[in-house]
């Protein structure tokens, strides 16, 4: 089997091949490292690349396997980890110059779980500085490129994670999602991005973007089945995380058909002001659901329009974390987040309380609507990937400036699930005429993560999207 063939395998396939002795972890890891070296410099994929450590771990995994031992569900499988998740002895910067030399002494809980399952880490992926933006155009560590169109952004803030997964560098990428930072780059890079129910995956050891209340850790993968494997490894109650949920997701059997399922279509907010091709592709997916026997019903979420009110509260909480660093190292912060953080100190207590009340309305409304349908279906991102360095974008008849919170546009449709704490997933739905991926988002009720994965598996099969970017197909053709 060639290195290209090894890289093209699914996580489950490569794990099973290692377990059966058909592949070694060292060979699989070496193939991933070869790919990383091919693309890392041009695509700005990693902040800290650890090939020597990865090979050392892979050899240890092979030795353990030869002696009849198994580390767990990811034995010998290489993955990547976003650079705001602590890794003991390995630099963790959160994409920020102010933390450029920060080396944690302990692993984040999620890293401990991945290590216990036998995963091999290839390194720490590039991200939007402090996870506070939607482009992964990082002023300190470079602008990550989108594998489907290298002149365009991969989305953010988990853009490096998405680019690695898309380029078949590792079999899963671990990202974080406070407003959509797993699902938005997944949508822009033709991947599956899962945000679990809030509290099911520990945030202990994850550097805060702004608020732990809306932050999540989740996987970016090339299939729903692979995302489910990672979810099973990283979930679980953690007393070290005060927001950890002391319960498991509700069991749900695999579905065999979409027939009889009820999908809610929230036309207001989620389906407004979309790029024309994004809307066409996503509505085509909705039509396919109906053809498959599902029922699609309109639902209304009027309080979702209050979400912009919540942004000041998030920046106020972010300012509290960054205040000592801003005072001592203001010049080390990138311009795009510096002034947003500084503005957080001027949020009034009255505005903060209003934001909390608005969030409660959103939570209650989402919970109520989700009891009446099996899942909500929406576009993941209102627009496809934009050129690196873009300053504005036209959506319908509106010209929107990049300096007025474009990150908010990319995560506009994903943010409500963060505020409500409910599970959501982005699945590739197709490509625009320019070959840019478009994602469809599914949302279910809290702790119905297995139901979400079961539905998503059938939707993924129905769409039949090939997650291989053109650049890899061209490489295969030339080989």
C-alpha cells in the first residue's frame, strides 16, 4: 500500500488495519509526517510540529501491539491537536505572541483521554489568535490556506485543524468551538465538524477564548463515523472542570432510514442573507431529505435575533482573562483582536445582565423547539471560503466589511447552538461552481448526541460527498 493510499483511509479503517497487523503505526505516522512536510510551510498548518515525538510514540505503539497489548480505540492512529489545548512539555500558544513561549506542565483532560486511547499526536495546529476570529489569518504564525482553494481562508478559529484533516495529515483533528470554530472551518474545508452537548467533553486545560459557558472541544474528521469514534474517546465527566456534566449522552440505536424523521426548518435568521450558491446547495439537501421520506416543517425562533446582544458579554469575559497580559504586553496582540479585547472593559454591568437574560431566552426557545422535531437543519456557514486578506464581502445586496466582525458572519448560523449548549454537526453538502465546499448543519436537543450522529450518518450517505480536495486528486493522478 502506498503512502497516498494509507493517508486516504478512514480513521476506523487505519485503526483496524493496525490492530490486524496489516499496517504498522510507524508506517501510518510516517505517511502523515511526509504529507505535513509537503504542505506545512506553504499552508501554515502547525504552530508546533512534532514529527520525532510522533514517530517515537508510533514505535512504542507497535511494540505494545507486538506484545499483545492495546492502548485503546485509537491505538497507533495519528491525529492533530489545536494549539489552545494544553499538552505537557509541548508549547501551547493559543496562536498568540504573548504566549509564544508557554509550555504547560500538564495535559488537558481531553489530551489525557486521547493518549490513553493510544492516539499519536503530530503537533499543535495553527489557529486564529486566541480563537477570537473566523479566518485563521494569524499575524504571528502565518495565514493558514484552504486546501480546496489555497488563496482562500480555511475558516476559523480551528483553521489549521481543518486544513490538516482535509490534506489527510492525521485521521482526526481536535478543535475548539465557542461560536462555531469547529463547524465553520469544517464547512469551508469539506469536512465533518462535531460540537457535542456542552459539558460532555471536559474543558480542563483548554485556554479560554472568552467564556467557558459557550466553549466546546470537538473533532474535525472526513466522516461522521470517524467523528463518533473521537467523541466516544474524549467525552466523560471530569471533576476538574466545573462545567462538566455528570451524565452521559442518551443512548440511541443506529437508524436505517430517514423516513418518518421530522426536521425543523428555521427560515428566520438561519436561512436569511445567504450566498446564492450556498442557499441553492442547502435547499437541495432539504429536498433530498423529503425525497428520502423525512418530514420537513417550518419552525420559528424569534429570540435568536437577540444573539448580537450577547457579543459584548463575551468580550467582557475575554477581557477579564486577558487584562494582565494586555497591560504588560499590549503590542504583542494582533490588531484584529487587540481593540475588541480592550473594548470589553467598557461593557456596563447593565448590558452584561441584559445579555445573560437574552441568552436564557435563546436557551429556552431552542429547547422548546427541539422537543417538537428530531433535528433542525440549516446552512452551516452563510458564505463559502473568502480570499485571504479580504476586506469585504457582498451577501445578497449587502456589502459587509471585514473590519466589522466578519468572523461573526462565518459563525452566525453556528453560534446559537453554542449559546443553547446543544449538540450540532456540520456535514459537507456540495461545492459551489468555484469548487468551494458548503456545509449543512444539523442540531438536536441536549444530550441527544448519539441521535445526532445517527441522523448525520444517513444524511452523509444520502449526499455522498467526496472530502478529497482537488490538490490531492491532482497529486494522485500525477503519481
